[in-house]
């Protein structure tokens, strides 16, 4: 029997949405870099120079850890972790 759609990898719609978001963020960052090159480097709270791409990477990495810790200590559903991660991303882009 042949699988169709995302079933071959046992993906849920949430997993597909996550990867679509990552792709969309990378495309948006590429377009942003095209029209405003340089990435707006600045020295942030960590004392290192970061660009937009660095801040995106830090935000995504932090979101992964927030979700893992949420699962470890609170469990499902993950809407709270997602909201916390979005707020953290705003802070990272603003202050880091």
C-alpha cells in the first residue's frame, strides 16, 4: 500500500506547520536582508555582536528548549510554551 501526503513520516499538522514556519522565517529574513543588507549588527545583552540571523537562531534555539522544559515539567498542551517562546523571541530581537 502506498502512502500519500505526510503519512510516510508520521507527521502531524503541527509538525508540518512548524517546518513551514521555519521555511517562511528563513525566506522572510532573506527578503529583509535583500532590501536592508547588513543584518543591523549590534552589541546586546550577552555582550556579543549579533545580526538579525543570529537573533533568529537564538530565538529558535530558545524556543526548542522552552518547549522541552515545558514538556518535562508541565506536559501537554504546548500552547503556553508557544506563547512563552513568541514573547522570548520578541525580547531576543529587541535586546540581544
